């Protein structure tokens, strides 16, 4: 469970984007975050994963103040589908195990299966620079699924995909969520996608007070 208590977000103390945010994200639910550009959707997710400090208020994870994303099991999938260009697609998915220095044969098998699920089964040894924008987005999704975080924050995770691939990835996210029982909070500009994929849809304009 993630709770936002009297949270104010933004980049300058005297100029918050949103204030008085109070909301509880419950386990085993997918949340869609919708609303106009510039209203703080990405800023909110960045604050929830610790990339930005709250201007006021706090983020609680399972009833305790947020420490850091790693300890609290929070992972953010960015809109620009961050990848490590000097690593192959398979190595990108395995990065968390590589950092810990413990990659097992089982890890490799699971990573390959996930890459197949996102349509990159022939790209194990390719580098991100050799992929299209949509393929990079699917690589980022594969890495997210492999990591099995308790809380997944997604900033327009499927925006670069064609209609069919987007529908396939939506189903993959739902299937993976049903297995992991985690919290997913997803920014999307598509109301159709939000209502199709999410258990609850939140309008950022109604979540807090716009300054």
C-alpha cells in the first residue's frame, strides 16, 4: 500500500504544481493517471519514487515513511524508455542481477522468455541503438516485468506502439499483474486505455489543488 498524505509536489518550494494530495493506492490494483499536460502527472511519479523530494507532506509505503525506491520495492518505467546502450537486450533485462553479481541460468532463461513475450525473441544479442522506438519501449517493459517490483510507476509505457502491439502489451501487463499482485500506477493520455486496463482511473485535476 502506498499513501500520499498532504503531499505537495513541484520544483520550487514557493511554486508547487499541486498541493494537498491525499490518496491511498491499494495492493493488487492497476491505477490510471489521466489529465492535461503540465498538471504534474510525471512530477507526482518522480516524487513517489524518490527522484524528487516532496515540497510538503509525505509518501508512506506500507505505513512507513518512504526510504528509497530500492528498499521499498518501487520501480519507475520512464516515458523515454531508458536503456543501457552498451549492453545487449538480454543484458539490459538482467541488469539488476548483474549489479548484484549473481546471474543464474534460471535468470537467463526467465529473461529470454520475457523478451519473447514482448516480441523481442530474436533480439537477445542486439543493442538498444539497433532497435526502433517501439522496440526500446518493449525492452523497458521486459526489464520492468523481470524485476518484479512491488510498486510499478509507468509514464506513458505504451505510447510508441502500434495499435495491435499496444493491445498485446496491455494484456501482458494485466497478465503479469495478476501473477505479481503488485501496484501499478500508469500515466496515459488515452482514456480508452485507462478504462480498459485499470481498476481505478484518477484525474490529476481532481487529485490535488492546482497552484
